[in-house]
C-alpha cells in the first residue's frame, strides 16, 4: 500500500490561484479598489508565471480597464455586473493551459477588516 506522504496530491495551477485568492482576499480587494479608483472599471487578472531567474513560478497580477479587455471577456463581465450590485468585484484567474475562472466577491465583506 502506498503512503500518501510519499505521493502528495498534485495541485493544479487553478487550485493554486484559488488558494492564493482565498488567503489574500482583503489585500486583493484593496488592490482592486485602488486600481478602480485610479483607472476606472476593470478586471483584476491573476496567473502563475515564471518569476525568478531560477525558473520558479509565482502568482502575477495586473488590472485592465474595461476598454482594454478582449470583447468576449468584457461581454461576460458586463453580464455579470448587470446581474449583481455595484458592491461585487471581479477577478479573472487564468492558467497557461487556457483554464479561466471568474471570482466574484462582495467588497462589503472584506473592506475595513484586518
């Protein structure tokens, strides 16, 4: 019988991104609010990319204004906004293999908390 400690379960890049968001919700909300204040409505993107000369991979994030979004992404975002209150913010998680996951968070649940 194999020992699970010898073969830990493989965590996908999408699972890593979801864990990253879950562990840094307040910080990401603050980043989103600051970017929206400066740049207008948009979307916060998160991905895993090569980050160091040694080849290690890390989470990268960037904000794109609505005007800079691809039409399909913008259409999806606008549909989501139309079905929600203005207190909902959006993150797009994406991986090299083409997976995408939109995370919606109610900003009221996370701002002003430590």
